[in-house]
């Protein structure tokens, strides 16, 4: 058995979730692809994949083996690139998961220049606000925006982000301006589905933690939807400054409760511990660190 080829076949099957698609991409027959996996499982003495009529599922052993295979194959690609070029440009495929609003606003405009800088690197970008499982979904690196990251992944902080409660002048004229967090209970609040506590907003004053239960007529998994609704006078929203900074500057939205602190969050790049030395990961992380202001982001601190 060509063990390296078997690892490539197994990895591609997991990434594409299909024997036939993997075989096509590797210029093999589906029968050959299936044989490689069977031989690999026989060699390891363990089942890697559970096959049903609709889906392929990794076993626990298969999940761990897949993670190691991806890193081994990536190291081989980079070693070959080093041997072929004295400059050792990053090479291969880099799969990145990005939050939808942040990714489109601040990362997408950077991608053309990054691709020109690293022409041997292929990017696959997945825009979604849900938290993806890097191993299960074959992702090399994710951008996550959070306060405290509870993860076993390596996390590199790329930029700070402030949160702000805000509303349109038209809404405040009709419903009044909340002067304390407790006043929010009498307002229509626009909430974000993926927040850890969507209907509980937290504030601080003089070291005291204040938590307020809010309610309203709109809840969305899109920060941009919340911004649009607030701009149109629907209610009060709590959003990161990278989404509403321009609206605050031009007066389309008004910051509320300035005497109260809202726990800040940050943009992080996260990746598997074993990938910390991968050239393709390093290239993207350092590029984003520089492009996002090296701690002084374009949306302000």
C-alpha cells in the first residue's frame, strides 16, 4: 500500500464528504478510492469512517487521524516548496472560516492582494457566523470574535473590538433615551442570535456588574440585519463597533449609556496547536495582523 497516497485519499474524502468527488479530484476511480481507505483501515486496525446511505461520519479515531494527516500532508507540501524554491513560499490549500459581517467588511477586501503576494497558495473561504469545528469540517484556520475564548485551539489576538448600545435618532425621539441599563427593559431591543446570552445585556459601572434582560420584536443571526433595523428606527441594538462605526460617525445611530462600560471583545485567529508552524497559517495571521492595524484597527478602539 502507498501509505502517503492512502492518506491523501482519506483526507480528500473527508474534506469533500464523498468518495466519488474525492476520486474525481485525485483522478482515481471510486473503487480505487474505496480500496485505499479499506487498506488504510486494515493497516491501522481501526475504523476511520462510518458510511451510511446519506452521509460519511468520522469515528473518534478517524477524526484524530484526519487532523494528523492534514498536518502531515501540509508539511510535505511545504517541504517540497522549500526544496523547489529558496524563498519557500507558502503552498497548498488554506481553508478559512470567517464571520459573515466582519469577513466581508474587513477581510474580503484584503484577499486579492494576499493572493498576489502568495500565488502558490489556494484559498477556500467560508463565511458563516456559527462556530465551526475545525477538524470535523476540514478547516485550517478560523476568525472568531469573542470576549473570552474557551478553546483548546491556539488563539492569536488580531484586534480589539468595543461593543456599543445604539439607536437611530427617530427611535429615540419617539420612545425616549434610556439613561440607565434598567431603562432598556421598556424598549424594543434588537438582539443577535449567536451572542452567548442574546437576551441578557451586560454593563459595568464603578466595578459593579449590571445584567439586564431585554426583549424585542426582532432577533437575527446577522449583525448587519441588526444594524439595518436600528438605522431604520426599529429599536435599540448592541453591536460591535466594526459594524456601526460609520453610522456613529455620521449620526445615523446614536451611542447610548456612555457612562456605562460594556465588556469588550476581540478578533482572534484560531487554529490547531499542531499547525502553529505551518507557513500558510503564519502567512495569513501575520498579514491580517498588519492589515488590521497591529492593534489599532480602522474601526477604532
